[in-house]
């Protein structure tokens, strides 16, 4: 009976250490570390330590998503500003504008004609 209790406690401790080793460095191998640490002890810890990173169950890191979203937001703002500038842009030589007056247009936008007598 005592031997079973010792094995159970050792498996719990080994699994806990394996889970910690699996989660170090954002590797996301905690479940694998728990299983291998409980089953194999220190050998399982070494196996988990050399495993490649697993998939993140929560999806991509929020910082990466936020950076991408921030860049997309800046692009959208710039596109909106460009569209607004295009809408507001006017022909620089329109009747009644200062450049038009300098070019000889009258207030009606017509080029004045002069009769030569």
C-alpha cells in the first residue's frame, strides 16, 4: 500500500515538473509535459525540453494581432484621407477663383471678348 502511495506522489510531482518544463519559453507543451513527466519522470522532462513548440490553444499572441490591426488601421485612415482630398480637390482654374481672374476670366467664367473698332 505504501509503495502505491509513493508511486502516485512521484507521478504527481514528475507530472507537475514536466508541465512546467513544457510551458517554459512559450512552447505550449504543458499537457505533453504532464503526461511524460508523470510516466517517465526525469527522462520525460528531457524529452519535453527538446520538443518543438506546440500550437498555442488561445490562437496568435495578442501583441502580434494588435500590431497587424494597428497597421491596417493606419492604412485605412490614410486611404480615407486620400479619398477625402480627392473629393475636395477642385480644378485650380475655375470661374471666380483667383487664378481664373488672373488669366482674364470675368466673374461669369467667360473669357472677355473685346471689339476692335
